[in-house]
């Protein structure tokens, strides 16, 4: 079995959001409300951004910050 190597492209969804003139949370909501209008990779990135946001919120609530 051949193992594929993936290049990590940090900040691509952030850059995409800035190009569209939106913040990451705004662009996340827009993409996830209309996933059929966007590329599947963009939808996956928006989902990941939403999940990281939830994780960050849970961590701050857990530590009382």
C-alpha cells in the first residue's frame, strides 16, 4: 500500500475568508448554510473551523477563563 503525503496548508480558510471580505466565523456560517454552492474542500475546511471553535470554547469554559 502506497502512503500518500499531504502538504499542510495552514491558514488557507482564513486567507479565503479575507479574500471574500469576511471573518472566519462569518465565512464558516455562510459555507455551512449553503454547502452546495462551495467546493467540497471548502466545506470540509469550514467544518474544521467550526469544530476548532467549539473545542476552543469548551477549553476556556473548562478552565474558567
